[in-house]
C-alpha cells in the first residue's frame, strides 16, 4: 500500500529532517530545535526503547550505568504514584509525625484502646552528640535483573499481525516491547496503537489500520482520535514541552483530519491517556487575588481568575509536579544552627577568604537551601571554590556535571578529591559519588549541579527527590546555551520564577573567543582582534566547498598554525542531513583521517564515534575492535562494549557533531560549519553554544552570509510550554 510503514521511515519522526518542516506537529511543538533529539543523533530515535546495555570487560556481570539509571527512574515514578495516591486518599492524623511526637501519639492511642503504651514515649531523651556517626553509604545500587524483553512467541504473534497490515517485520520486536503483554491482540483491537512505536507516523498507522479493518476504518474512529492525541503530545515532548495549550492540540488534531478534535481530547482524558490542567494566568502588575473559599478552590471561572487550559502526558506531568514539590522542600527546609553544622560565622569566614562573585555565592549558600549561579566556562571556578570551602567546613559535598569531560574539567578546579566530581547520570545510578544513606537519600549536605540548563524535568525530579531534608542545592550554568534534550526548561524556569537567590558571575571568558561569545550572548556578532589566530573566518560559496575547507582545516591548517592535532579538533554543524551535515562531513573526514572499509557495521578501529547510552547523553569515544560481544569502544577513558544489535541505534561517527550533542563538552579547537542550506536552523542559542565549545581556537566556515548576524540579533530559541513556575508559585516564599 502507498503509505505502508517502512523500516527507514519507522526510525524517524515527522520533523526529523528539514524536508519535514511543514508537518503539523511542528506547529504544536514550536518547531523543535534544529538538532534536538532526532533519529540521527546517534540513537535518539530509540528514546522509548530500553537504555543501552553496557558492560566493560572487567565488569560484565554488574549493572550498567544506563540500566541503573532506568531503575532509578522507575523507582522515582513509583514514588510519585504513591504520593499521588496518598493525596487522593483520606488523611491519616499524625501520619506526618516522627520521633518523640510520633511515640507520644502512639502512646495516647494505646491508652485510649486499653493497650500498653509505648514505653519509649516516657523515657528521658538521651543527649544528642554534635554529629552522630553515620553508616558507610551504599556506593552502588544492588544489581537487579534488566527488564526482560518480549519472548520469541510474542514477537512472532506481532509479526503476523504486522504482515496482515502491510507493515515491515522489522518492527515486530519494537512493537511487542512498546505494547507489552498481548501486543498482537492490542493491535487487532486498535491498529492505531502502532503509533506508540517510536518513529511511526500517523499516515503510516492509518494505512495499517485500513489494511486490518477494511470498510470499518474511518477518520472519525474514536480510537484513531485518542491515539493521535497521545502521539501529538509525545511529539511535543520530543520538542521540549511538558504540556500543550488545549487550543494548539485541537488545531493540530484538525490538521490530522480528526473530524471532532474536542471529542478526541475528551476521550483521551476519559481513558486516562492524558491529563488536563487549569492554571491561573498571572497578569504582571495586577494585585494578587483574594484567597478563595475551600469550596471554590480550584474553580478559576467562579473566582474570576483567568485560567489557561493545558493538556499533557502523565509521565511528564507527574515528574514536573514532583520536581516542584522537591524544590519547595529544598527551599523551605534549610538546616538550623543547632551545633551539628557550620555556623553563620564559619560561613562568613569562608566567604571572607574569597572575593567577588565567589564570596557572594558562598554567602548565598550559607543562608538558603536553593541558589542559582549563572556564568560561562571560566565561571566554573566559582562553584568549584564553593565545593572546596564547604568541604573544609566539614560538609558532605558533591559537584555533578552533564558530561564526563565536564567532570574532568571540574575535578581539575576542585582538587584531588575525585569523589567530589561526578556526572549527573553516574550520581543517580550510584556508579559515582557518595552513595545513599539508609533512607535511600544521597549522603550529601550540599549538591552543586553544573551544566544546569541540560536538566530536563525527569532528571531534575530524580535529583531533588534524592536529596535528604536540610540539604542545600546549587544549580549553576550558562543561560545562553541550548536547553535540555528532554522535556522542560528547568533552569530557565527557575531563573524566571525568582524564587531563590541568583548569583551572576562577574568572571568573563577570556581571550578573543570569550569576547566573541559574550557579544553573541547579548545579540551582537562582533569582529574581534585575534593576533594568535584564535578566531578565523573562512568564507565559502557552497556546501561542497564547505566540506572541502573543513577537511583541510582539521587535517592540515589547524595542526600547522595552531598546533592542535586532528584528534583534538571537533567539527560542529547545524544538522545531520544536507550536503554539509554530519553524515557528509563524517564521511569526508573518515576518508581523510582514518580510511577503511567499515568492516564492523560501518566502523573501523580508530574511528571517532559518539555513543549515546541514553537519550540526551552523548559520550565521545573511539573504536577499539569488534568481536562476538559487540563493538568495543573507549569513551572518556573507560572501556565500553555495545552489543551488535544496538550499534546502529546508539553509535555514530563523531568527527562532526551537532551543537546539541556538543553541549557540556569542550575541545582545544573547534570548526563550526555554517552551510547556506542550514540557515533556517540558526538561532542565537545555537551560535552561542557552537562558538563556545573551543578552548584555544575557533574556525567558522561561513556560508550563511547575512543569515548568521541576523540569527544572532533576532532569532531566539523556540519557547517551551512548561508548568514549573505555576507549580512553584504557591509553595515558595514571595519572589526575591
């Protein structure tokens, strides 16, 4: 059939390439960032699949980092579900009490019922030591069995149904995994459930449904409306939204030939597939409305307050609510001066030994549970100084970064204590950091998170849920870089909410590159003096010349003029497709720098690669060898084995990357390629991110002409629809 699902199309979403820019979901998703999570981003097309199974040669039987992260996410979602159920159930008087208060309540109830009271409730309290000894924290989670995939019988049953509908057999395993038990029966009952498989588009699901249902298939089928509603919200999540305006969703449903969009949305809500929210609209300068009576609480229309109707998927809605609750707990539960920690005088003494914005940061952390810190690459020295000062005060402190490269840079600033510098993924999985206490919380008094703009709502929720009561949290990052690959804009929302102190670094990035990037951050593309050839502009006429000059720069010019070898030079380009995208550039660079037949699934020993063990996480590495176990890589100095069935989805050549893949990473030299056919993808944030990846040298292969300064001056990032500010507002003190 003409619109049957093909293996190629099933691996990509509608708006993955520039040619799909007119897809209706691009309207509701605010046109995702040009190189956000796309199928070509080294495995992002399998964002719904289980995380890649990694194992080093010496730790083959241990739980991999990606599996541990999935287990942590599962545990978080279970905790969120329990909290949600508790909110809906009856309130158990005294349930929030603990310690002496709980014992006294139990004693009173025992006396009332005729039982023996709790003896401990009437004992004299024992003296409390200054700091009680704590048990050795658990450094790694206990290994658990990975989620079992569908068995062969289930896959075969699904394959038979797919064959009836004209869909490729290659989708069978993924469909069985996505739909779970009884997947074949689900497909027969509702063929549009095929949309739950990553990469399948609505017209393909329609063709599959027509083949299975025949004359019974129609555009007004209620099942179709529900499935497309959920699918559109999933596409919006890929673009970074945690929810959508109801009007935008119904408009997109109309573009997908759903006859009654409102009915489709209501059906999805009734079935529990999506959630609906009515958030009050805050008018700047308007007086706060009077508190509503209990019986009117939440009825925006009756109280006269304008509301915004949003709809979203439960997964991200619950994560954002959990994140808001956790942040409010951190803000409102700063430890008191009871002799168990540093005093105000201790903090002031530590601040007195620093200067400038570093001292300001230390003072802010002394008096607040949550602090935001903004600045560029050089400003990382300030949170590093905070980590050292807090450690000297006897606090359990840890700093987490987005990437292993960022962790190494931070470790060089913090000092020799390797445990103080971790990656966010490693901290959550238990592979890095201090481990967890008996209650499952991180054994920390202060957590400093760098690269905070890369936090999505799910990762952010896991972090704050893992903090013990009384712990301090510092989120630090450069607000000019691209946002997270996953849904949400946590750091930007917190900056806008002004719910906690914000320390703006006064430490600029030095040199010509720092001057250029600082100008881009305020919308100006300035010419800078670069006597040492720190910044070089290479004009080109077309994409073919751009590829030629890029290879020449990496292989010859930069090593000769700057002294940076090819393996330390990174190419960054706006997208994967096109005549000068990552695919074309990687092919040309491989031919020049490491020619070979690609005998290991397209790879040869020595190839530079990007490994994506989980969506939004890119680890640069190189190919070592391949054998029956899979493809052996070295990523960030550690051995990694990628099973052969996962290589195609999770490994790509990486002489050239997109800016989203490069966030959180730096290289001695960077070559940014701006071909003329990619000008629509340029934004100020993209240019800022790409230009700031070079430490010593930046070459710009410029084929965008006037589109480059126009993007810097006028094109801001596409906004994301989120609810974090709305959820935080009633839980935190008045804006600072």
